[in-house]
């Protein structure tokens, strides 16, 4: 059941990140889900590195959206260069 919740939350976080950072995005719903899940992982990793979160503690919703925005910016920079 936790995988299903991760996918649902990933979709929501990825969609919010795409709404906050408007523009043309390659990819569909799968990319949005992966973006959200990756954003949560990045936010957790950064938060644990700077001691905002304890080991085993995950990032919150807002931090996950910020992580997804970071990944989206990197994704756009990489894909934007290859698709010309």
C-alpha cells in the first residue's frame, strides 16, 4: 500500500511543481509522478544532510515540492539542450 501512496503523492507533488514553474514540459503523467517522487527523495536527502530531518524521517509536502522544482529545472536544462 505504501507504493500506491508514494505514486499518488508523487503525482500531486509533481503536478504542483509544474504549476509553480510554468513552461513547456516534455513528458506526461509518468514523468510528473517520477518528478514528484524524485523531489521528495531530494528534499529528504538535503534535509538530512543539513540536519533538518533525523535519519528515517522524510521531507514534508512543501519541501518535496521544492525538491521537485529543483529536479524540474535540471530536467528542463538537460532536455532543452538535446531537443533543438
